[in-house]
């Protein structure tokens, strides 16, 4: 039986890790920007008009809708970096 070529196995792992990082960045950056801008706008609106209680709901909505995408993109980036380092 032939031993597998270690450099070929490492190249496949590195390519998969880089793909995970790129896909994670493609998910993380736009969803993070969108969630941050909408949440930041709601936060500014709460400071400008403190009597308006809709600001709390407008902060929770982007976190509920965009939060899983931000977390998923970050998880892909993190696991891709860990795979690239060999851990």
C-alpha cells in the first residue's frame, strides 16, 4: 500500500482553510456593516430623542436578524485560521 503524499494532503487542507476564510469574510463584512449601521443609527436616534422608546426595539431587530450571519461568518473565519495553523 502506498503512503499518501504529505505535501498533497497539506495543500488540500490549506486550500480548504483559505476557502473557509474567504467565504467567511464574504459573509461577515457585509452583514456586520449592515447590522452595525442599522444598530448605530438606532442608538443615535435614542440619544437624539430620549423619549422615543422604539430605539430599543430597533437595536434588537438588527441583532436578531443580522447577528446569526455575523456569528456564522466569524465562525468560518476562525475555523479557517485554526485549520491553516494546523490546530
